[in-house]
C-alpha cells in the first residue's frame, strides 16, 4: 500500500513543478499599466492641433502632449451633438502622430457628424487630473465610396433634406396605408449615421395581412463584382426598436432585408419578355427567380446593429416574389436590394426605423475600422 501511495505522489509533484516552471517562463500575461509617479508633469500641454479635421480628405487629428515620464494614457473623444465616441490608449512619454492619431472611426452605435464640436479628454494612469482639448469635425468619413471590403447599398444614407424618400423606388401596399419617409433626427431619436434615417410604417392590409411597405435599390452592381463567395459577404443594418411607437401601433414589426438575384441573366422590362409574366422593370422576375432574406424581428428597444452572412440567408417564402428560383446562392447575380416592413401577426399598424444598410466582405461591418 505504501508503494502505491509513493507512485501517486511523485507524478503529482512532477506535474506541479512542471506547471510552475512553464508559468514562470511566460512572464506577465496581459497589458502592463505604467502609473504616474508623484512627480509626474505634463511638460507640453495636451492639444488637438488640427482644426478642423477633414476625415473624407484623410486630414486626421494628431493629438499632442509631452510627459515628464513614460505613463499609460487614454484619450476619450466625444461628439458633442452625435454622441459618437472613440477611445485611444497607449503607453509613452509623449503624444504625437505616431501614437495618438485619430482618423474618424468610432466605437459603439453613433457615428460622428460633420460640423460638430468634439471634446477630447486625456486620462493618465495614477493621476486624478483630466486634460481637455476641443476641435471641429469639418467632414466625416465618406461611406458612399465602394471599397474592397465595403459597399453602402444604393447610397442609402438618407441625408437628402426632404421628408420623402426621394430617389429610392418605393414599394407600398395600398395608397394611404403605408409610408416610407426620410426622418430628421431630434433630441429624442438620434440617427446612427448622419442626421437622417429611413422609417417604414403603416397597416398591413394585403390579402395575407403581412406586407406593409418597402424600399428597393436597383443601382447595379448591387454587390461589387468579384464578391462571389457567399460565405464572405455580410449584410449589415442598424434597426431601431419598439420604443416611442405612435398611438395605436403594435410591437409586431419584422424587418426583411432582401437580396434578389437575376438567375437567368435576362431583362424583363415588359410583360412576357424573356419568360417573365409581367414587367418587373429590371432583371428580376419575382415569380421565377430567387429572393434571399435576412429576417429581423424587432423586439428590442433603441438602435441595435444586425449582421448576417450571405450564405445564412433564407429563401423567400413568397412564391410570387422570389420563391421559385434555382435555389443557388449567386451574389454575383444580385440585381435588387430591398428593406421591407412586415407585420407578424398580420393586420396591424407597425413601424420600423433603419439606417446604414451595407454589404461588407470578409467580416461584419466594424465601426472601429476605416474602409479604404
């Protein structure tokens, strides 16, 4: 019995010794914070020397300061109007363009706005003093340009100052029961990007009681050429939840983010042309080709970001609208993008707000990234 106990203890001791040695070899795990000493000073004031910044022209803010010693620091930038926020961190004995440059990206929901004043606060680890600088955001990042990894759908940023969604094909259920509007933000509801967002609202009175309204984008190419792998394409959109609904409206809204494909690569500008029973006006024949849908039940409150991989889209359930295609995901054949409002359960007054619908390649949209 004693021999059995010895053979149990020896391997255990060897294991403990081995673990201890491995841990020691790795050293400290995680970032190191260098605290300011009691003699710490900012020997050259914290400043934001570039004013205004012009992010669309690659004119960035290069924060500046000189410290009496190397410390860990954090800069928190806030938009005074937009509620946009961005945090920069580092460890150094000074701030300059090499370690404290900001080029217009942001953290969280809200994008920064053109023309607003931004306030930057500098925090030093181990110090209770906060240093502040202000500057003007002359222009924001230009998201209307298509890049290798980003495409704003049909230029849907809704920044045209008009109450109607001008320039966007609008698909309504029955006149006077559904609306598509370009809404200017206010103190109660801010827009995630820019100062305007799109609102679809109304009553579902179609035969099945579900469809309310939609807007469509048909500016080709819907998806950039070369984006052919459905596992690498993402649909992204900001959707506002069920708070602040008008009187009589119900929290039963579902947003359908849909992409339609021209499976036969033919046009259907008039009825019975190229096998389509009616004139669609473009390359999509609704009863004969594929519609792929990203369904978002609107059960949350406030703005929330949603993203879906193209390969995870589901086929349209409506046989008359994208329900009878070849059932092959072919993003290179996309000829329409649509944001639609549906009531579930049917026959209700419902509403949905959305903004910044876009495609990205390789990963979901990341507001901390600058797309070029």
